[in-house]
C-alpha cells in the first residue's frame, strides 16, 4: 500500500525509471496517445458545452441504438448520478431520445436522433483519421494484432462488452477473436 502521509521528506531529483519491471515507456505513450486522440473531439464538444462523458454516451448509443440505461451504466462504469446529468443534457439538446422498453415499462431504451448521429460522426471522424494515419506512419500492416493487444488491455471479465458492438471494419465478426 502506498504511504499517503504528508510530504515531509527531501525532494527526489532523478526521474523515475523502469523499476520493478514497470514499463514506463509504454505507459507514457498511452498518456500522450490518449491526450492527442481525445483532443480533436474535446474541441468540438467544448462548442456544445459538453465533455468526454457526453462523447462516450453518444458513441455507445450510436453504436448500440436501443441500449438501455442499465446497459449503458454497465459499459461506462459510472454512477447513475453522473449518467443522469449527462443524459439529461443530451436529451434536452435533442441528441438522444429515451423510449420506454417494450416489455418492461420501467426500462428506458436510448436512441440517437439525427442531431446526435451527426455529432457522433463529427467526433469520430478526426479520431478515425488519426488511427488511419498512425497505422500508415507506423508501417503496421497487421491491424488484427493491434486489435488483439487493445482487447487484451480490457479486464477479462469485461471483454464480452466489446463483442456487443457491430462487426468491425477489419472483418471481425461479433464473438470472433
């Protein structure tokens, strides 16, 4: 366990290195890649007064129209309170509509509107361009190995959530690995 007591020691003037087998180089690359991967959508979202939570909701509702609020909570791993605020804004601005479930009236299904679909596409386009350019710049010809790596980064018990989305452009079908 990490000691969280107030700082009373002397400053350490050397950078942390690959101690204990920690791969700081890859960790740092993830930080920089994520920063840049989210930067273009962040600028678009700011124009709407939205943030990354709005982006994630729009993404999954557009990828899985009819997704229930409960399913969305499970995918995003956020609290009902956090989702309620974001969902209210997206519904109030006509990006998402909420429909009563056909079998259980308490169940709420979420669907994008034309406005919500347009925004989701506007957010995804620069990310898709960045991915395509990175694949080309890196000389990577084996997209499937990158997909396997990223999938392996997801907690094993949560990987089934990946296979719920429509088939990927790589030709991978739901359930195929």
